[in-house]
């Protein structure tokens, strides 16, 4: 199955856009979920997102955690097996999975992210219908820098982010399309 991604704007109906905050960085990618009648809940989307990372991302995240720990930044270390945590994850506000905290949840959107001393980032997983009635998954990321260190930190992260998010979106859509 071929998943077609589109770079898009921050959806106007996303909680992130509705907040009217000023962001220093914004990106969004979308893809149609074929056989979308199989997608039951936003929790399905959240679990697909967390289990969609290519293996090379885990290596990068572990390296990131070792480096940023030296600067006193949050690492989001995982104690149980990753798959067990994903299966148990209920996507409720205040809950965490790794570095991601759930900020809010509605029937069609999860807002995940982290607030730290150098920057805040939020990720929206938005499930919406397009004009043809197909389910579309939009993953949006916003970042607010608090200081020069946040900007410096994001410089090497940004190119990887632009590779990671589309890869995760493709895999999440594959999982949701093939889910029972």
C-alpha cells in the first residue's frame, strides 16, 4: 500500500491553531487513511503514532537523552518494554509516554508534547474528514523557544524532525489502514 503524504498548513480546527499562540516553528503533514471505517478512536491514532517510529529513531533518541541529560533537560526514559507501554497507554490528559505528555484529548485530536526550560513543543494528531469524506490524519508540530539555548538545541533537531515526522506518519497510516 502506498501512502501519499502532503506538507500542509496547521489545520484551522486544531486546538493548536485555535489557541492563537505565536510559534517560532510550525510544520504539518497529512495523509489519507484508506479503509478508514476501521479507525475507531483517537486512542487508535495515538497508539499507531507511538508504535510507528523507525528503529533508527530509537538510536537518535537514546543519543539525544544522553547528551541533554548533561544540561539538565528532560529525557523521558522508558522503564517497561516500549510495546507494553504503548498497549497500556490510554491517551488521557496528564499521562506520559516517553518524552511525550498528553496535554489534551478530544474525539478527533490528541495534543502531546513537553514544556521544558529551553523550549516547549506540541504535537497534534488530528483525525478529520476531507471533502471526499475520507479520514485524513494530520500530524502538526509547533515549537516555542524560551531562550538562545532552545534555538541552539533545535538547530540539529530540525533536519531530523523533518525526516522523522513524515516517516512516522506513513507508518501510522499503514497501521491504521491494516488494523482490524
